[in-house]
């Protein structure tokens, strides 16, 4: 019986590590990118933001790798989100810029406006209050 418990704990830990490495682990307060599509080469995204969080950026990149300040490489489009969330926290974002045909990854960010003791490590280069969604695959034809 003890071996079964250890095996289950090990399997759960392995699944958590795999999800975190894949970027699939959702942190509390992080935005959730529900869907991304295109209309006339403009990106159309639906995202849910936590209460008290302000939508900030939408990024489109050729690489899936996300870091603290957004995508690490291959950024094709980055725009500010100027739409106010509905009471349920859902936002429909349509980019002003267009992207060419290809395969991309899309992510959105928000900023927590609540009380915090967060101090940016390098002022002007990222924001420790930013939270990023997991990246969603997008194909533009």
C-alpha cells in the first residue's frame, strides 16, 4: 500500500513538472487566453482576466517560449490592449496590425493593480506585476 502511495505521488509530481515545463500550468490571477483566430490577417483573441487585473499586451510570435516579459524571441506583433473587460472578465481583442500567413503563438498579459511589495529588478525592462497567459497556437492562411 505504501508503494502505491509513493508511485501516485511520483506520477503527480512528474505530471506537474511536465505541465510547468510545457507552460500549461495556470497560475492564480494569470490571464487565460481562451481562443485566438484571424480575420483579414488581424488577430482576434478572447481572453479572461482576473478581477482587479488590467489587460495590458497581446503578443504574436513565431516561437512558443515565454519568459517574464513575454515571448523570448520571434515577436511579430506586440500591441497594447485598450478594451475594458466585461463584468465576467472576458475581453475580445482585435489587433490593429496584420500578420502574414504562417504559424504563430499568441499570448496576452495583464497587470495586477492591487497592493503588492513587488519591485522591478531593472526599471523600464519588464514589470514584475505582469502576468502572462499560456500561449495558444494560431495558423494564418
